[in-house]
C-alpha cells in the first residue's frame, strides 16, 4: 500500500440503502444532496461520492438529476466528483452507468463482485413509514442479489475508461481483491488503484478489525505499492474503521450513505458533522488532511475538464 502522507476524506452523501423513514437528515432532493456535498467539502472532504434520489427519496439513475447535483458543486469547488456505478440492485447496468457516461467524471465507483447485499433488516427497525415504496424496496434485498458479473465490470471499465475516468474499486470481501487483480492483469484496471474496503454489509465481509488488516495484507500481496487504500464500515462501526484505516496509512470514507449516526443513539444531523469528527481524529493522529489537488495527484486523476471533475 502506498502509505498516505495526507489522508483523503471521501464523503458518501446519500447512497441508495438508507431510506427517509430512518432519519429526517438524509439528503433526498437534488438541492439537498448538493447542499450536503458542499458542506462536506467545506468541512474537509476532498472527494464526494454521489448517488441521486427523487424528491421522495427513491433512488434514481437519472442523468438529469445528477447534473442538477454536480453542476453547482463543480461551479463552486474543486472537489473530486465520484459518481456511483452501483446505483441500486433494482437498476439495470445501463441505468447504473447512465450518469457517469453523461457526465464523464474523474472518478467512478466500481463494485467488484456479484453478492448478497442485504439491508432488509431496516424494515425490522422502522415503526412508521413515510412513503409506500420504502418497505418493499428494502425487503426485496433479502431475495435479490446485487449483480456485478465479470462481463458487466469489463463493460463499465471499457466504457468509462474511454473518457479517462478512473475508479474507486469497492471490495466487500477478499475475493473481490482477486477479481480486481484479474482485471489488472487484463490491462483494464490500471494502477495506481484506489481500493475501498467495505465492511459490515450483510452478505459481505464482517466489521471485524482483523478483517481490515487481513484485507490490507492480501492487497499488499497482490498489488504491492500500486494502490491506495480506504476503508469504511456500515453503521455504528464507521468511525472506528476510518480511524483504523488512517492509522494503517490509508484513507477514510464517511457519510450518511454508510451510517446515519454520529455517536451511540445519536443521529448525525449532516454529512459535514461526520467529516468534522473524522477530521479531528485524523489530525489527532498527527496526519494532514488531503486537498482535492492532493487527491488528484495520489490517484493520477486527469483534473477538471469542461467544468466537470
């Protein structure tokens, strides 16, 4: 792993997992997602990872909604834009790629394997639903896998690679690292790699700190110094995994996509609140916070072109 001289903070602003009934603070409309992203950038986030939703919170792949979010961010900041290609398991692959194809960002997420990605347990905790789409949406994940077959991954790498987009490789298990190594050998995934270790999703690797260190060891074996590493854990373990990743020489991801909490029993009131908290931890470790320019240098990004980063 390339040890970080400065730590990149990525903020995953809204995602497609959590639903409005869980928190009044989850950004939903394009304007809310934009405002949340701008606040997170001001707080110290070098990268914003973006999903889009309809005003009622339903995830959407609409390139037009993504444009409403991205344009004000790029007009007012130099932050790195990371557009999802994960979308949600309810979307087709073409839908999942549509926004990134339209906007051609510097960075896009890439899920590295088909998996059970289960968040049906949300339904057991919500006592009152705000919208009728929410309960069937989360319960469906108990019986429907999240499809990221090799042909889909290759298609996405080739399609977006033509635009100079690079990738945040999201690895939910050790096998996903070996899948990434396959695409490196094919010349489709090009170093320096940005590996995002994801822990604590039901169906993926558990949020045990031994798993974090094991993932780094295997990534070191496969990729040497040709990668940077970032980590997050879903839910209550978000802060501890970010801290552990930074301590190991890696980077961090926070945001309401991954956790709605700021402490035990306390809902986070904004993405920026989580950024400020992890930033304080990183600085207490004696490390510096990376700027967007630092992130571009570390990840070999192309830079801002035509107003889109």
